[in-house]
C-alpha cells in the first residue's frame, strides 16, 4: 500500500522554536498520546465509511507481525481523572456477557478479512478499564480466540491490568490469570493519600490493602509486576508525590510507571491551569532521583522504571510499539489500531456506551468510527510520539520503516534539539538528555505533523501566562496555508 498524498494542512512549515514553545505551553496535551484532536487535525485523511473494509484489508495485507490490544470497558467506579472509554459502572453486570460475545464476533470478522493465521502476534495486552473486573472465563475465551486467530511468537507474554481492591480481595482470580498463561500484571495505585484518592474518586483502602494485593499477586506466581502512579494533580504536593513513590518502592514492584495527569476529556479538566510546568518538572526530578536511588533504571524521559536488568519494564505489546513502531490491532469499545498506513478508532469512545459498537457488529461490519489513510509524515509523527514513551527514537527502526533517516526528514528540528541540548545520540537512538527530559512536551511537539502543530498554536491561551513574543507573532499570523517561520 502506498502512502496517502500529503494534505495541504501538512505542507505548512513551522519553526522548531515555535513548535517547541507551543508544546511546553500545552504540556497537558502535548505528549506521547498522538494525534491531538484527530477529528480536526487528521480530517484531510479521513476515509469514507463505504471504504472502511477495503482500505483496512489493503493496509494490513503486507503486515507480517503485529501487536494485539483488547479493551475491557468496565470499572468498579469511574475516577475523576479518567479519560478512557469506560461505561457507566452501574451497567457492568448487565453488559458484560454480551460485550464479550461482541468481542469474539469482532475477532472473527478480522480473522476472515485479514487472513490472520498468516500473521505473527508479537505482543498482547488486555487493558481497560479494569479487565480484572471481568469473569475469568471471559478473559480465557479471548485468549483462546487470539491463539486460534494468529501464530504466536515464541515467548510472547500476555499482560493484564488490575486494581488493588481486586488483587487484595479476589486472590483466586489473580491465580486464575496466571494459570491461563498471563505473565505480566499491572496494578493502578495512582496515589497513596486517602484524602486525594477520595477527591479523585479512587476506591483506596490504605497501605495494608496494597500489601495484601501484592502478596496475592506474588503468591499467584507473577514475577513481572508493575505499579502505576500519577502526578500533576491540582492539590497534590511534592511531598504527597514522594510518599506515593516511596510506598510503591516499599511494595517491591518490579516496575513503576509514572503518568502525568492529562486533563483534557476528564472530570478535572477545569483544573488544568492550576498545575504549572515548573511543578510538573519538580515532580519529574524528584521521582527520578528517588527511583534511581532505590535501584530502578530508566533513561531520561522514560515513563517506566525497571529494577530487572535488561528488562524495559513494559509489556511485549508496548515495547515493540515504542521501539519498532510495530503495527497493532485494537479490539473492543473505542480501541485504536495502527498499520503505519492507517490509523483507526472503534465506535463507542465518545458516548462511552456499548450500543454504537454493537449495532455495527451485529450488521456484520467492522465497528470502526473513524479511519484515516495516512501520509508518510503523518505516520512518522505517530511513531515518533509513541517512541518518546522510552525517551528516545530508534534511528535504525525509523529508517527501516520509512526509508529515510530521521535527521534528513526532520533536519531543522533535529538541529534545534541538538543545539539546545535537548537530544543527544546514544547508540542507535536519538535520546532525551536530562534537560530534554524536563522539557519533553516541547521536544515531542517538534515532530508533530504541521496540522497538529498549528492546532497547538491556535489553542486558547491563558491570559495569566506570559507567552514569548515569538509565539505571539506566530498566533497572529496563523491562517489557512500560511507559512509560519519565526526565528531560530
């Protein structure tokens, strides 16, 4: 499949300094989750619904290996900080059996359309939501279907997510996951302060409950255990953040993954401007110091810290996405898929209801809401943004995927980042420096497609934040097809 033609919106040139500062200004949304506001920034690449199946089949035809993500949209409660596709918890019991029937139907549609037995699965994540909330027989049925659907790469490990309440209170369920072949488990702790947890809508029962959860996970046999923590909340002090970090270390997790709060699309969206970039950077610095001193490792900018030598700490699915730009198939409500040439979103993410997803599947069609046929630069931006989850872009895999060197495709951006001490060469990678790690949101924005950069520039600016004269000039000069140069 050839790349799509470059859209006029992506023919605009934006100076690196301008894009960098815009990424810093909008640090809550300029991150590894890409693209931003795809309904607007990717609209030129949108595929007509009548062509969904044909374009999907063509895009996957030459893909020999891929990752698989299965989305489970159930949670015991919806946290105020959650941006993900989770249905009303009151509907969980009524919806669960039917939802898994729909998942298996979607898998069967892809099996026939893509001839999946000829493709090799390299990673498999079961996420959500809280997949551990589902009945174990449903999770097992999905795993069996995946095994019949693809060839499996030898040694492939399945990863699943749980909560402290489930891990502490249902040890038999955690043991069942291990017995069905799952080998990596991630537990969302997020924060360890009861008052903050309650404000965020978390069902937190204290440190003793966390200890019991970990004991049950280890007793089940799991030797790859991750804890998720979050920072950047309004009302969360640096001291609170240090407490969460130290408690996670005390629990002896093999990996600790840090997530900056992303306010867009959450119940806390109005609080975004209460957290400054200076506070975010202070929290990043404190976290890195504490985790490195405790024996965990991660290069600057990397979200996941690992205490296991040679183990990046992430699942097989995510590791190959980050390092190689591996295509992945997303199944379930609101799931995302990427083939290098296409980017797709399943139905149901907007209303967070199963019905739109079910209606199309019951009609025998792929449950896609949006499908984009990408230009090469649009695809590159997706791969690079995700690469910065590890704080670096693998130059060898980038060239293999796109047939051009990163330094050639993004010559001005790379020169700027090197000159400013934001990036440096490390082996086969162009990696964030310590300085770059503190300004990663700006560095990532350097490699966005022009339409996405312009979206950052055009977003409303808080009057209480003093912008550089350069960004102010760029904002005044924005217009359809206009060239934005700036200085530097």
